[in-house]
């Protein structure tokens, strides 16, 4: 998947990161905290900061240890909370680190690691099906906009802090 963008939930004013599959068929909203949304937005817009932010620090630590982020996976949804793992290569071994999806996404953007969402999560979260508008970027944007305007956190699994 890729990060399609960030938006605000019109009811709660909580940030939502929108993940979209590479084929443009499914989108998944994940509610995130304001600080994590800011970290994602800064990296998406390539805004430099005078000092390393937390996710930049994590990237720098991994670089210093010669560890590589292979991928991140949003792998579970329990009690309206999304879970993720960061898969790292370190010393010829793969290591899995438990993470909030927002932190994993912010790190993945910084290191150009692929983002995956398990089929189980897509099904349980009732991700939006975009295939009806396939081939029409304008139609897809309108469908996503309508969907977001009618979205309630309990409908898709709210990311809780």
C-alpha cells in the first residue's frame, strides 16, 4: 500500500491517514494522533527540520546499527485499535518490532520501505472498495470524499492513543 494522504475526521477532528493499495482498488483509513500525523506529513512534504524528529532519530539509530527496514505490516485490528510490526534485517536475521501503525508508517516513509496491510485487517476494517470507479481519478476522488464525509470512527476501527 501507499500513503494516499492525510485528512481530518469531521466529527472528532482527529487525523486520519489513508492507505491505498497499489492497484487503486482498496483504501484503508487509520485514525492517528496529531504528532504522528505531523511526522507523516513532514516526510510526505519533504519538510526539513532543524533537528532530528523522533522518527528521524529511529532511522538514524537503524542506520548506525546497519539495520534495514524490510517492510512494515499493519497486521491486526483488535478492539478498534490497529497494530503493526516493523520487519528489520539485522545481522543476517529478520527481527519483528511491535509498533503503532502511525509510527511504522512514519518510519517506512523515511526509509522507503514497503507498507503492507494483512487481508484479515482489510476485511475486519471493512476498507473501502474503489474498483467501481476504476479508471476515473475524478470519480475515485469524489467517492473517497463522500465516504470520508459520512465516516464514523466506530465504522472502521479507530486508532486509539
